[in-house]
C-alpha cells in the first residue's frame, strides 16, 4: 500500500490518476530544489508528470532539467506517496502518485525552461521546513537523517 500525504480525498469527488517522478538531489551539505513562482509560491522536489510512452526515469531527467536547468545521473527509486489535489494548470482533480528518486546532480546546464520555476540550493533543514507538501518533506527528512 502506498502511503497518502496531505488531505484525504473529498467524498464524491472523482480524481484522475496522475503518476509523476520527483528527485531528492543532494549537493554536499545542501539540496537542489525548485520554486514554482505562481500566485501561491511553492517549494518542491524537482519533478513532474510522466507523459504517455515515457518511463519514470525519462520523465525524471526531463522534469529536473526543465525545472532546475541541471542534469542528473544515477537515479535510484526510494519510494512513493500519493496526494489528492486540485491541479489548476490542468483544471483537474488528481490523485498524484509521486515516485521519489535519489539522484546526483551533475552540473547546471541552463536556466530552468519551465515557466515560473527557479532552481534553489538550500541547507537540508531549511529545505525540509520550507517544502510545500508533506510527502516531499517526509522523504527529504528520511534521506537527510541517513546521510553522513
């Protein structure tokens, strides 16, 4: 069973399943994240939806590059969680199945190409306190507790 993060589903609301791949990206004593600069800014693990015909690993590489401008290597799946949310950019209620990976950022290749996204590199504890959703925070804290 995949653990839920955040609010339970609304009774009677229909949800569209939306799988995504997201990354914990350690950079020494810091972590690479993305800030989505919309009406309600949201700090997130970089990643996003898996497109039809795309593997989770392909989606992860594409999404991290779009949202941070960085390349990554050696992604390893570390778990998953699900969230029930409204996605205004798609005008849908979604059951997001969030696959979490640990990967190594290799180098900054460009500015983020995803509109309204900014790459941020923050200390672990500040990142954990600032992440916008419980699932991202839970996985980041679990990894941070085990690192040397």
